[in-house]
């Protein structure tokens, strides 16, 4: 019998579900795509490029940071974000392939 990909560990399953739920938002996907293409960006650069308000961008960035996909650092007056967990890019590529097939 083939090995389960996901497994049965409840803590792991809940973490996976939280990650999928958090990443599965159109604006957050746009943010991740932007950061993947351009690297570290300030909150202002993110909200201007994604076309959302500053407060909305901050909420999305916080959610992605809470699940350890993004990291932030202060640079002068700006807070800049970058992808902390590059493995999430594999998930995004897979999702793109699934949608396009």
C-alpha cells in the first residue's frame, strides 16, 4: 500500500490546513507572487503594487508572517517583507499547474 503523503499527525494536519487557508486568499497570493518576483519590499511598495489599502496590506502581511511564510525587518521608517520559507513557492507552482491543467 502506498505511503500517505499527508499523514495522520493531528498537529501537522492542523498546521497544514491553517497554512492552506491563509495562503488561499487572492490578495495574499498576489503579495507572494510580487515578493517572489521582486524580493524584499516595503509595505508601501506592496500595497501600491497589489492595489489595496495600507491597512489591508498590513493585515495580509501579518497573517503570512504569523504562519512563518514571510519575515519582516525595519529599515529606517519602513518595514520590509520578504519570503522566509521558500518552500511555499513549490506550493504556489503546484497550485498554478493544477489550475492550468
